[in-house]
C-alpha cells in the first residue's frame, strides 16, 4: 500500500467559497481540489469555507482558478480586523441575503393571486389567464433567476442538482403556458381552467401552468432564504472573540502617558491598567498589585491576585489596584488570538453536512430528466401529437418539482426552533439537528454551567463567645466598602442574614491581604489570616483546622477579627445551581454519559461532581486542553456534546459534535455553539437534545413523504394518466402535508420547569 500524501505538504490555506447552493456543490469543489497534486482539501458547506493543505510555496491563485473552473467563486479571506469591521452591520447587510429576501418578498406578492385564480374558478374573470401571465412572468424569470443561473452553471460543467430540476420544471411550465396562450386555445377570452384527472389524448394546448412555476419558485425561495440567514452566523463567533480585547491602551513612553490604539502597541512597551479596565495584551506586571478577573478566558470564578513579576493575559479585567504592565506578546501571538484561531480551526474542521435531499438528488434529478425525455419519445412513437407528448413530459417535470423537498427542512426547522425559543432553547440551523442523533457523551464545564459562576457566602464559623450576627454585621460592613467580588459576596450574604449594614470609618485596602477599618467603634480586620497575624490575632486550633478543611475542598476562606482578637472565619464558594443535579439525572435517563471538565483544581471539581451525581471528572485543564479532551473522546469513538459558558469554552464548543452554550455566559461561547440555552438552566439542555432529535425525525418523515410521492406519481404522469394541472395540485397537497407534519412540533413538551 502506498500513500499519496507528499512529504512537502506543510502549509495551510483557507478559501472563502461563493455560489454553493447545496452540499453536493461542496463535494464537487472538494473532489476537484483533491485532484491537484499534493493538495488535501476539505470544503465545508455550512461555513462556506475550504481548508486546504498544500506543499510549501504553493500559489493560492492556482486553487482559486481550480474552484472557478468548477463554476464557483473563491477568494482568500480578508484580514481579521477588516472582516470584523465589515461584519459589524449584521447579516441583513449581506448582499446575497438581501437579494434573496427581495426576491422572496416579490414572489409572495405576485404568486398568491396567481395561485388563487388558478385554483378558485369563481376568481377566473374574462382575461384572468393574461393577468396570471403578467404576475407570474417576473416570478419565474426574475425571482427564480438564481436557480436558472445555477442550473446553467452546473450544465456547463456536466452536473445536475436540485437547481437543475427547479429550473427545468418552472421553465417548462412557463414555456408551455406561453405556447398555450399564444398558439393554443388557452388565450381565448372567457377560458376557464378544466380540472381533469387524466391527460386526454388531444393537443393539450388549452391549459396553462403558471401557478405551478410561480408557486414552486416562491416556496423554494422561502426555504433558501431561511437557510442562508442561519448559515451567515458562521463567522459571528470569531468576530465576537476578536472584539473581546481592549480597543485603546494608555502606554508609557518617555515617562509620559499616551492613549494609542491597541494595534500600535509594541513588544516591550509599558502600559497602565486602571481598576475596571481590560488588560490590552499579554504581559508581565512591572509595578502594582491587584486582582485580575480572568473568568472570561479561564472560567475561574475567583479573581487571581497578581503582583510585580506575575504574568497577565490580554482581555482579562483588572478589578483591584493600578497596574503597570510590560507587553510580551502582541497581535496573533496573544492567548486571545490563539483562542480565536482555535475557534476558526474547529469550525472549519467540522464534518461536512450531508443533507439527505441533496444526496439523493444526485441520482434523482438525472432520473427525472430521463423519464421526461422517455415519456416524450414514447408518446411521439405511439403516434400522438407533439403537443400531447410534450404535455406528458411537462407533467413529469411538474410532478417531480421538489416543492415538498424544499419545504421539508425549513418548515420543520422553523417550527422546531420556534418551539425551542419558547422554552429558552435557540437552535441555530439544520446542521445542528444532524449532530444530535448519535450523541452519547455530554461534557460539562463547571463554572457558570453546573455552578452559578458567582461567589456566595456558604458558611460562617465563630470562635467561642462570639456572636454570629455580630461577626456578619461588622465584617459585612467593612467588605461592603470594597469592590472585590469576594468582598461583595460576603456583604451580600451578611445583608441577607442581618439586614442593613453600618458604614465603616477609616477604611483601607491592604493590597493582597484584605481590608481594615473602624465599624461602630471596633477596629475590624477582614482578609487573610496572615493579615490578622500581623496584629497578633491568631485563629484557634479548631478554627484553623476548619479553615484548612474548607480550603482543601477548594473553597475560599476569609478570617475576621476585631479589638485585638480573631473572631471567626467566613467561607465563600461558587455554588451549584439548584437544577443541576436534576439535569444530570435526566441526561443519564436519555442515555448520555456526563463528564465534568474544568480548569478548577481537582478538589473543587470532585466536590461539585459528587454533589450533582457525575462520576467522571477531568480537572485543571487549560483552554487548549479542553479542545484536546473533546478531540480525544471523539477519537475513542464517542459522539460528544459540550456545554459551557465562558470564552475558554468556545473552541471546545466549536470542536464538539454538538455545542451548547448557556445564555447567561460569554457572547463568544454563545456564538461558537450550535444551541444556546437562554435561561442558563442546565435542564433545558436535555430539552434541546430531545427537541433537536424530534425535529430531525420530522424532517426525515417530510423527506420520505416527498420522495415517496415523487416515486409514485412520476410513472403515473409519464403514462399520461395525470393532467399537469392535477400534478400541480398534488404537488401543493404534498407541501400541505409537509407543513402540517412540521406544525406538530408545536406540541413538544418541556421537561425543564421555567
């Protein structure tokens, strides 16, 4: 056995592909690119991108030229900053989407009266057929132009897709109607539409099928528009991630503070970060001490204390004192940029979506065309007039027009996603549904997903002779004057238990240790036990043991003392959401294995896992490690759903077979995911998977009906037993069935309680 991969392969090129209308288009481009020597390509229809591995020094222009030979457009992506600016206006500004929307609106306005006149004899006034022509012509020619253009492009390259059949069917119905109006008897004043079940052996020139051509165009355009609108969200995760960082930075040059754009920052520059500001880029603290909130990047609920010599990461937030930082990495070298690249790589590397309708159409479309030609030849060979033979062929094309196929996916998706939105579940597109079929493992982030993601006062321990309420009142009053998240958790807990807190005097923040001040005449200290020790206030052996035990469980402990004596400790921790344990039980009930994946330490992770009923725990992982864990599980044959809420989860959400983001979390995680859980209730993740599977099942039923209808009806039409008018009506009925079947999803019931 020999391998075809050349040893020189080493560069990766990304192309943005235009003009794809179905998954078969992506397959054709991929096949064409892979025929080039030394090239390995993956084309993703969902993201409209091609990821190509080429030999070093390979000219990307050759790849673009090869794609264009296939009938599609290709271009190297614009710089990320430019793409961010261009994408700021949202999807509605996309020219292709705007064009589809305009064509859809126009076709709806013009087609509805055409269908009404054709189907309701009472509306057929003296010259109704000419009014139908005036209304239907713009729809079939202008609104359906994307289908005609794609069909012609595919024809020139020897291929046939669903666009081919749509174009042929609508064009045949239109051209035959023109013939019947101008050269047959259909244009006679006072003509009414006969409704015969079988094709009479006559010239067939008394019927028009304008409602068929216009109706098919309107329905298919609706499906394409809603599909395109969801697909255009593919780049939003990357834009959100790139916009997370600071836009300006206060840099020190020559001892003078100057505001500059963050893009102008150089390695070695020293810049100032004040409390509440984002750190502009990765660097080393030169002076100052503070607490840095890295939860957006690491998922950690507790801010990290930093001092001179410590490393800090760009896009994290300074929540304490003033810092001076020396830049060590900028631009694409920063951790934020590397995470953005991880998201992009994971999205591009997703398995190509293979829609059932597109796969079958590769065989279905040519067969229908052959049957129409055979029917035409057969009728001519049997001695029937040319017009009658052509009418039979038109009946075949009309009955085979994939109206129901075009509706099968978008109607079920629209109803399913609408019902999901009512339950707080946002499903982003049909690709998501495919991912839910074989999910057997669900990986859960801890902070903000299983837990609340907020620090909460969970325990209070006092020394003998100390009143609990007094300790809470004095410590809470002092902490209420601090902006630190732990201090705020203590103040909130104290307020809930003892009520209004007094105002402290002489408040002072002791960097890295705690706070001190005077409350109701008492000199109060709150912070590390080392702070109390400096004032000769030591915890008793029993309380010190309790403190060590709590810290061993991953909780944060704050010591409290006043008037020269240690009085007690306050225990703060990230608490489990009330619904998490029930959600884990429900995951197990539907056959999923839950795994807790977190950047927190092992002790904290094990405690949380035991509390909610998770057996497998993977702790102390970095953002990149999360992607590696998901990839490893996939290599082991597992189909993985990932649930998270932080920026650090975004790459893993994109890499997983199914990504679910808590709506209470970071925008980047939401954008990188396939499903968003608006309420932040973990139980709604169970609903999301159940609803996705139910919606996918409905789509499959719709597709089966559409194809079964074609298989049964095409021979009837070819044998002349089906009038094209009846074929159009049957096609409409198949569409009604598909829509009705999809509407059943409105009755889907949620397990989760609001």
